[in-house]
């Protein structure tokens, strides 16, 4: 089992838009975990140790996030912040090859790609974790973000892995799919 230094749960409930207009409550839940990057300071072609961490830790975090959400999710997303002794590919290796399956299993399925973001940074570096509808990649009403950070991570040789679910889209969405283009 991957040893984490710390996990954090964020539960965000939105009850109005930015102008104070009440909306149906939208709950967004994120789980963050900080762990040692076994490939920090190395350039290697074989990133499989990080694939395994994504699968193993992802299953645990996804289950905890769904428990905190308390209902079936509508949207999801994932992200990683890699400490400065790591590489962007280290973050990609944690969240891409093997994290999707446990996230979809915890969510009861999901046909759409899981939106993602990776960056390099130090402690308290914020990352915008994108959210998208789990079955309809063209549901503009569900394009959203959660800005997340870990106050004491990542250290240079660590990675912060993040995953999130939501039970709805943005409050009072009005963008729809936009006007249909016509050719003349």
C-alpha cells in the first residue's frame, strides 16, 4: 500500500451564484493525498511505479470522496501537483493510465474522459482541477473547476494527487451549448 503523508477532504456546498441568486445546492467533494515521489530527481522511461500508485491510492480516495458526497456524482475530475524535484510526466503517470478505472467504479460508471490538470510547484501551490459531466462530455453546464491546494505540500520530492466529484454543474448555468453554427 502506498504510504501517504497526509490526506485532506474538501466538501464545498454552493447555495447561490456569485451575485447571491439562490440555486439548487451543488456539492463538490475533493480528496487530496500527499506522498513521496519514488522517481523524484530521476529521468526514467519506466513510469509504472507511479501508474500503480494512481490505481491503488485512487481507489481509496475515490471511495472516500463518494462517501463524503453522499449521492451519486454527476461530474468528476483529477489533478496532480508535482514537487520541484519531479517532472510533469510524473504527475501524468499518477493520474492518467490507471486512476480512471477506480474513479469510474466509485462513481457507478462514466462514459466521458475525466478532465485533468498537472503542474509543478511547491507547498501551497494552487491547482485548478477541472470538472466535467461523467457521461456527456458536451454538457457545458457541467464545465467547472475547483481550486485546490495543500498548505504543506508538495515538498520537492512529493506529489499531491487530487480527485473530485460533484452532484451538479455550475450554479444557475446559462451557457448551454451555445448557438448552432450554420454554413452559408
